[in-house]
């Protein structure tokens, strides 16, 4: 089957200046494939002042979008204040989370921000939809396909989310890009697991 390119017009994509900010090293989970696990030994948070300074500097450089990551961002005691700062500056915000603490928040806390939850499976100890608390807060899900995933599990995860949550978007993600020979997307750093080792672990 060929994709009918002639039926679609490709729109030029503008460059969006995005800041990825890791607000906490605390996390309630210990996922095998956690890219941040070497950084999480000290359980520290960035302060609200530090956050404000970084955001102000980012805005002077034309910043438009902030991705909030951790550790587990919902564990940061000042997350709501951080979201307010972003909203006041008309910044688009996406929070990457495991979703386990959504029941500690209200829908209104995330106005103007998107939540993206990564899941590994329907049932299980780690990142399963069965472990998500019941909530009316809308979110998107990224289902991480790994060497242990199967189609039945993926379908039942999607079904469960559709029936019981306000899940707007369901992505299926794989990490095949990890062995992209040009290393366009990832480079090894001192605090992260070497990319190829990570790929062996999860793929
Ligand atoms: S939930 Fe995220 S930050 Fe926490 S251990 Fe798992 S991958 Fe790492």
C-alpha cells in the first residue's frame, strides 16, 4: 500500500523554541529503563525562584513552549505555582508524568497545560493503566512499546482508557530511533545511561 501523497499538502513547520526543564529528581517509581535514574540519587527539587529565573531568561530568547519533566513532576511541591508562571507568560506547557498522583490535583490546576502520561502495559506493577488513580483530569497517553509488549495488551489499555478516563490522545511510541547512526536525537551524558545500553534494556 502506498501513501497517497498527492492528496495532501505538506505545511511548512515553524521552529518552536522549547525548553525541557527537569524540576525534580524525586520519583515514586524505579523503572528499569529510566533515562534519569542516575540523576535521581539525591531526591532534590529545583526551587520556585530558580524556576522563575530560568523561565524569564527563556522568554528573553523568544521561548514559547516548556516541557516539564523529572523524576516525577507531580511530586514537586510548587508545581501549581510553576504552571501559573507559564500561563501568565502565555507559554505552552506539557507535563511528562507517570500519573500516579493525579488524584492530588484538580482539573483547574492544569488549565492551559497538557499532561502526557507514559504507560508500559494494562496491568502490572509499573506504569500500568490499572495503577492510575480515577480522575476527571484530561490527559494524553504515550504507550511505550518494548520487547515485552503485545497487541492484546495495547488494545485493552486503549479500551480501558477510553471507557474510564478523559484520555484525549493515545500515542504508540517505540524507541527505534535510538540506534539512528547519526545520533540526531540522543547523545550520552555523564548522568544518563549510555543510549545503546538503554536500547538493549528496553527494545
Ligand atoms: S516514572 Fe519516569 S522518572 Fe520515574 S523511574 Fe520511571 S521513567 Fe524514571
